C-alpha cells in the first residue's frame, strides 16, 4: 500500500514541476510579446517624415 502512496506523491511532484514550467514559459512568452509589440513599429511620439506628411495631405 505504500507503493501506491509513493507513486501518487511522485505524480504530484511531477504535476507541480510541469505546472511551474508551463507558468514560467507563459511569463517568458508574454514578456517577449510585449517586447515585440513595443519595438514593432513607430511609436505615437515619433514625428512622421516629410514624405509621410505629403502623402497624408490631399492635393499635395
């Protein structure tokens, strides 16, 4: 009967390790996604170049 308890305990620790690894992986992926989103394009504070200003105005 102690074998069953040992296997259950071993399964629990394995589950805990898997949960922890998945949680850390998710945190890392979210951080990477935030990094990419922040550096993917120009920020709202960037001023457009003269070409973009001309292209955006009608009749220009």
